[in-house]
C-alpha cells in the first residue's frame, strides 16, 4: 500500500498567486516526520519544510507553509506568491520508525510537477 | 559546510565496466544513504549506513556494492550493470540513524548514470 500519496501529477499556477500541493500519508507509527522537497531539472533534492507528528503548530519557512491535518493524515504544502523559479517537481516524504523493523529512512510520494506561468 | 558532494555528475559505462560513485559530506552526519531515481519517478532507497556500518540493504542486486570507508565518505561500486540500471543516483546524509534534526536529510545533486 502507498505510504505517501500525491494525487496531483501536474499543477499550473500564475506567477504571484498561491498554490497548494496535496499530500496524504499512512502510518501506524505515533512518531513520524513529514518533509517536502523541491527537485529542479538539475536533479538535486532541495529541502523546503519539515513537520513533526507531535508539533502543535503548522510549520512555516518563508513562502512555504505546511497545512498539517493529523486526523486526516494530510500534509499539504502551500507556496505563496509563486515565482517562475518555483517551477520544479515537488516531493512529499515521510520518515517513520516501525517497531518491527526499526528502519528509519525517507519514503517518497510520486511527486507533483509544478509549472509557474508568467 | 552544509553540502553533500557527489562525483561524478554524469557517468556513461558499458555493461562490462567497473566504476564507482562517490559521496562526501563534512557536516558530522553519522547516517548516509543511497537512493536510486528513475526518470519521472520518486527516489527509492537502496542502502543506509549508520556509524559506518551497513544498516539497511533494500534487496539491491549484488552488482551494486556500497562502501563507507569513514564517516564522511560513501561509495557505490558498480559492476556488470544492465541498461535498466540507468538512473539518477542520489546520496543523502542525516545527523544520525536514530535521530535527525528538523532539517533531516541533506541530499547531493546526484550522479546521472547511463549504462550502454
């Protein structure tokens, strides 16, 4: 079963507008972390924002904010005032520590390609 | 230094060749990771090293052989690869296998591998 689901393969947004990228996750681990990464065509994975499962407030980092709804198991990324340089692939990822394996590494969603139009 | 450096950036190799990918970080991170990313797909975990010891091998074929000579360096040795192994290989590091800070995982820019 998919651990991380991103249902939007592609999104378009006008420059200077806000856009929301959806992410839902599935875990039975009470302690987990949710990450968003940006991957331009050059290939590097750029860390954007982090939300811990016990964090009471939604994370914010500059123009990025994370709309964390724990009961719905969703962690949507909101980008405000989009810029042309925001055009890239965006991945939602989760770190969990299942009791049976103890493994701790990132699992990625399928990604959303965002295109910002002038 | 807050970077993970991967070399080479591009590599073309034949199916009978032996080559190595290199990953280096000087952030004092004690966990290092190899991911494989096919075109238009998300990264998939291959190996995890924690304190220079192999902690996770995600059933990767033996033609991929990881090595962690010290806490700053991670290699991926390649031998007898197949064309379907062509992909972007990403290295990442984190503060520790059992803990990481809010910034979590730092990725390198990857090595684009083409097997001919």
